[in-house]
């Protein structure tokens, strides 16, 4: 279907101050910010509706920010300090103030995560209302075939080819997101634009994604599907430790803690789970060795029985704890405190919350998100190599980066 709104919108025709490609969180917020400055803005979205990822986020409640979001929560980027400028100028409190101004009820869950009480749709409706108030034109079902620079010294520097005809603008913002959730319309378009104008890319891979069993672990643990236990998880000695639930699935490991460590883990590397976080395991084992119990009996109440049976069968002597040698105690204590799993891989982009990698931050201004090699070209949101933790951090990057660009275009 051709782009149905190429006829003049609000008298703006096909020439604008700013064209934003992508009608998701970052694109809409950038458009709104620029529009409030009096810029003539159009958003081009290839899907039939805006904000598909917003609508499915947070289990339908949209975890729209995190009160503790700082640049320290984006260590997967090649340059986490890059986020400091944008975050200093648009904070979680700033976005929350906007949410409250629109009368959206919210609640704070664990670890500073903020959600809508009712529906993700409220955040999308808020962004649509903000864009409308700022005079932003929206064109859905509008496929972009390519972009090119307009030669010369005129005000209009960019021409965007769409299936409804060309659109021209002084500034072009690429807010096309990453590769996660391909069923919602994800494409690599933004990366191709970056390459077209000589910008370096950081290799992309799924982020915040469930991990899959290797064959031996699948044989031992796949029947634990549906169990969840609290663990401390870490990808490596120099990475953060996350303490949340791990969820066992038929295909592997999921749950909040696994999604977190998936970002820190390099492909092929193992992960390490502390199965009794906060407990002095060597002292606990020594104390239980006087009680005439097996390990499976000793962990009753601490682990689900099915997990205890499966884990002990693979990792602990069947003898009573009092019959263990010192080496047995040390070996099992180490295994409990750092159970090492070597995943076969991950569930890929269909199950990934975000995309790791993207446009190299070294190619962009941290103040404006403008490409150093292509004046007037901006990249915001997930298309940039800036990926945060699970829990509202990636939405906050969308708001902050698009606010920075919206103030500059």
C-alpha cells in the first residue's frame, strides 16, 4: 500500500525542517521535542500503526523508565560515558513529570522500575497527543526506499524516497530501532543508512535474550520447565552481578537475571549462577554435615525439590554430608556459589528485548546525536550502540537521546 498521507498535512506539503524515520519511542519523542521548538516535522513509519514495541513492552504495562538510570547502566556500549550528556539534560524525573502531566497512573516496582498501572497504550497515546500538540505530521504505512544528500548549499539537505513520492528536509533523524521483534516490523534499515554515509557499526546481536541449553544440560534440566529460583548471576569476573529469578524452560534459561547477563556475556562464554546468594555456603555445609542429611535433604526449603534432585544428581556425592571429604565440601560449595553453565546459544531476535551493537558512538556527537561525517544526519534510540540493563533503562535511553537530537535539529 502506498504511503496514504503524502498529500499536504497541516499545510506542510513534502518539505520539512525535520524528517524522522521511525514511529517508535525514540522517533516520536524526538519529533515532539523538535516540534515544540517550532520546527516543521514529519514522522515516517512503515508499519500500519505507531509504537508497536511500546504496546508489547512490560507485559502490556510499559516499563517506561527506571528511577536509577545513569550511564553506568550501559556498560555494553563501546563508550558508556557517551550517554552522560544526554542523561544530564533529560532525566527519568523529566519523563515521569510528562507522564504525570497526562494523568497516567504509574507504580514503582522492584529495582526502580516504573510501569503504567493500566496499559502501555497510555504511553503511546501520550506521545501521539504530544506530537499533535507540537504540529508534527505522522505518515504511517509509508515505506522509505532510501535517502540521499541534496547537492549544493541550500537549506534542504536530504531527500527521502518513499512509496508515495520524495520528501525533503534540512535534518534527517534515523530512529528505526534494532533487529529485535522482527514480527513487529524490525528491519536493518538504520544500519544501512549509517553505512551509506561512512559511519562505523558495532556488530549486532540479540540482547536481553533467553539462553539455550547445551545437550548435556538439556538432558539433565529440561524437565524443570516452569521452575524459578532466586540466584546471583554473572557473565564473568569483571561484569556486574545481578540478583533476581532464573526461570527454567524446555529450551534453556530465562527470567530477569538471565536476560541481564545475556548482555554482558560474549557468544561462546559461560555464565555463573550463585544458587544460594547471600549465604556462607562453606560454613552452611560444615554445619549441615553434623545432621545426618544428604545435600538434597539439606537444601529442602531453599530450592524446589525437582531442582534439588536434578542438580544434586549431577553435582554432589550421594553420601551423607557427614561422610564427605574436605575436598568434596570445597568442590560442591564452589559449584553452588558459581554453578557454571555453557549455553549453546540464545533464542535470537524473535525473543530478544533489544539489539546489542549498532551505530558506533564514536561517530556521533554525544550532545546532539549528529553524525560527525554527515551534518544534518542524526541517530537516536536502539539503532545506536547504547544498550542498557533490563528494567526501563532502554526506554530512558530512547527519551534522552531523542530529546538531545530534538533540541538540535
